[in-house]
C-alpha cells in the first residue's frame, strides 16, 4: 500500500508532487510527506491527519527558498508503526542528507534495525522502512554513488518494495527501485518522474515505463537509466496508456465513487469491445495460451480477494452452466497456504482490479508453479498479475480512484462471463450461435445498468428511511448470493454499518436468531430459479419483525408485496442479472455513507491497492 511519487528537472517541484499525492490517496492517507533536495540540504515536511493528510500537507508545505528541482513524496497506509508524524515518510538517514520513501514491507527489518543500532545509527521511527535509508547511508559513506548504494542495499533486504531516494549531494538525481510492488517511471523534455500508479503522472507525461522486479532506475532531468540488481543496463519497458487525464479526475461529481458508478455502462461496454479474434472466436487481450491448451482444461480455479472474490463467485455459476467445467473459487490469502491440487489441466484465474494485490499475485505464482495454466483478469494493463500469467483478460473500466470497487466490479463480472463463454466455445458445450446469443445479451447490459443508475433517487429515499438502522442482513440465492455479499461489503466499508451477506437458505441454520424488529433485511429477489424459495426466506424474516427491502424485477408486484421497500431494476437473464442487481446496492451504501457523514472515496483503515499480506 502507500503511494509514492518523485520528480526531477522541475522548476516548481512541490505542486507537482502534491498533485500526484492527491491522485495516489486511494492507496492510503494515514500520513503524507514530501522531501526536496534543496541546494545542499534536504527540506522535508510531514503531517499525519487521517483522511485529510494530503490536504493538510498541501496547506502547510511552502516551497523552500533555494529553488529545488527534485523531490519525493509519500502518502501512507500504516503497516508497521502507528499513523503519526514520526512514522510518516520521507525518512532521513543520520546525516539528514539522504531521504527515502517506500511502499511495501521490509520483512527482515527487525534484524536489520538491531544491527544498525549496534553500529551507532539512531532510528527515529517505528517503521520497517527506516532501515533502508540508514543502510543506504552506510553504502554512500563507503564511497558508492547513490544508485550503486541502492543496488547494494537491495541485496540485503527481504520483502516487497518500491522506493525513491534523493541525496543532498546529488540534488537533481532520484534513484528508484522496485520488488513485488508497482512502480512506473516517466520522461518529459528536461524532466523525469516516478510514481506508484499511472494517474499520478498523467498530468505530466505519457512517456511512461514499467520497472520490473529488482530493477533500479536512476532519474535525472530528461534522462532515465535502468539497471538490474547485478548492474547490467537494460532497456526500460514502455507502457501504452489509453487513459485520459480527465478520466482519472472527478469530472464535476462530488466524489470519485459517484463518478465511477455513473461510468459503469461504459466500463461494461469497453470491456466487451473488440473481443472477436480473426477467426470470429472470442479472444484474450494478451495470450500465450492456445485454444488447444484451453480445451485440455478439466478444472477451473479462480483466486481473488474482496469484491473481486464476489465477481469470481458469480463466474462459478457461469462457467459451470455454460462450459460444464468444475470450478473452485478461492480467497487468495487462504489458497496460498493450503495444499491445492492443481496440474497442467487446471486453469487458474487470478482476478484483481489493481493486478497488484499481493495475496492474489503470490497465489497465482503458486498455481503456476504447480503446473496450472494461468490467466489474469486485471484492470491495469501490464500489471504484475498480467505479467505473471500466460494470458490476460483486461477489464477496460478506466482508472478507478474511489477505494471501494464499483465499475471495476461490473467490468470483472462481464470479463469473467466472456471467459466462461470462451471456455464453452472451445469445449463445444455451447454452439457458435448460442455463444453469439449470449454475447448479444451481454451487449444489452450497458443500457440496463444505465437504467438502474437513473433510479438513484428512489434508492436515496429508501436510504433515508433506513438512516437509523444499525444491523443489515443481505440475502440472495444462486447468483444473488454473491451479489448479497457484495452489497453487504459495500455497506460495511463505506457506511461502517454491521452488514452480513448470507445465502438465504442458510439463514435457518443459525443467523435467523439475530432477526428482530429493527434489523434490516435486503433481499436480492430478481427472478432466478430459486426465486420462490428466496421469497419463503423473506417471509420468515418479515414475520420476525425485520424491515424488508427487495431488489425486484420491474413489474414484479408479487415480490414487492413481501417488502417494506422496493428497489426496482430492469429485468435481465439470471446469469447476467448480478451486473444490474448490484447497482442499487452500491447506491444504497453510498447514500447511507453520506447520511452518516462519511467520505465514500476514503473509507477509514482501507487502501485501494493491498500489497501487504
Ligand atoms: C471492496 C474492494 C476490495 C477489493 C480487494 C481486492 O470495495 O475494493 O475488497 O476488491 O481489496 O482488490 P483487487 O481487485 O485490486 O485485487
């Protein structure tokens, strides 16, 4: 987690860094800080003000007098050491002449810190990061140039890192390095940049490059040199970016979440674009996986976390129904540590908006090491997961800045349904005409989602009526179950309300004991094959005093009669309905968050990209 940014060769470096931090806030905001190489010394400002850290930094940081042209900055999601000014980055070495920012975790920091203390260093923070700057200090004291010092230190540390370092002795140089945590670099005329993510640099340059693991970059005004850990110079890998700067900004909405919910029809439509290969069959974006290999698959294993895991659960129904293949869906952090049975006939699919979630990335590596074929479903082109996999299926949702997944969730659903159709096509479980029929239905989804969003005021009215409720239960069956889980997750993370998602049939095995007057039950009650059974479950909770909200197909008054409140959605085929049914649940969580006074873009304790275990 955390976001880092750096720039050199700039006449006004501070505003560029602060603006970049604003675009990286989705990665964490417990504290923020900036350091500039300022004519012979390091100038630094750090603040820790919860969700307002970057705004406060922007308010208090005034550029130093001596006209610095290079600097680094950081926005933090705390892992080691509580959120505080002392623990905020950039960290300085003992001389105060080297500054460093870090995203990731130094796993062997305790032993390194002990050894540094024995050698006379004074560590000022409780972070795992600070050891890095002291280790670099020692290498520089031995006479190494900054870039060599960083290379040498990388060999001694374990864990994940994206770092950027400046030194007062070489004030226009920034050294950056990456291992298992994203880092991009960019060039423009007489300037050079680095950042954790693309939106932070879009206002500066489109000439972007990705660093690979254990590569070290030396950035000077207008110049970039990339070295391997062994010191060999390598050509940096250019990055194609289709995103506009505007698409990474709020575009007139109050917050990113509102904007991103409204962008969902486009996210779905773009993910469906250009999917037919030259022979008319469905195709991946990047693939080293032949139709033959796909045909040989006898099991699918989908690995993901959070909302991506819910999308994976929906995919299970689609793959099993259309492609007639057994599907296991795993939470990545669990999958890594069990002993899954995989082989060359297993298709492992990693699903991740960011393509960087550490648990999913490592789980994918495990799957590949066990011989499985590997596909990544990611919203970021060339993300770590896309590079790990043999084939990538990109969700073309554009940048998602709001911490809670919305448009990327819908784009994942549609990408996974495409994957299910692809498998059905190569296996012959659906005819070409049937696949085309389903594709036509998927192409209707943007219109259905647009219609569901248009009804946001109806959702606002229901949210108002529920403003005092504290306990929510989300119920669904069949594909409605993962939708219920997603609705509950959105409510928890945005409105900080207790919300549980259950398969409705499971209620009677325990959770129904919690139902009493005051509890709210939100049932995903659009018509799938278990609709009648779900309605019985809804009656069971209604008769115990719960307030019932149903998501119902337009015109389905039979379902509406069971509820206190109805959120109508346009009808979609059951296997496609999650794409539509989840929209009012996103809007409900958004509105309840607002009614409770919470910022939906920056829920507490969360970060957008989770690169820690
Ligand atoms: C919830 C949410 C998270 C992510 C999860 C996985 O709104 O956004 O639960 O879905 O952290 O992230 P990715 O998809 O980047 O692997």
